[in-house]
C-alpha cells in the first residue's frame, strides 16, 4: 500500500533497514489507520496494532489487505492500560505516538 505521507518509500526503507520483521511477533502502538502497519506486516508472523482512536481502528480493520487478515489484529486501547506478557512480542514499534 502506498501512502501520501511517504510517497518515496523512505520511511519504509529505513524501518526495514533498522528492524528485521521476518517471522516476528510485532506490537504496534499508536497504529492509527494502519498506514505504517502495512509496510511491515507481510514479513511479520503476527501483528497486534493498537490505538486509542476507535474510528481509526475501524478504518484500519476495514482496509486490511486480505493477505494480512489472518495475522493482523487491531485493538482500541491505550498501551498504558494493557497488560502484556513481557516475552509476548519480538518487536514493538511506534510512530507519531509520543
């Protein structure tokens, strides 16, 4: 999926240069409408993407490519209120969330 925010793909290239998502279980905090999620989810084993904005989560869920639906889940939640096992994820990613 292309994004008007990063039409040259620079953000995607840098993310993949810094992080190996191959077979990783990924937690994405502040996923919004899934703009960043689609850039790495294909390589990941599983993705849990969360955001506090229910409308954005609904858009992300609806826009999930068919090929990623079985391994990508979206959750309306604040990371401060979610209890996660310390070893549940290999990678945690966030962008524009602080």
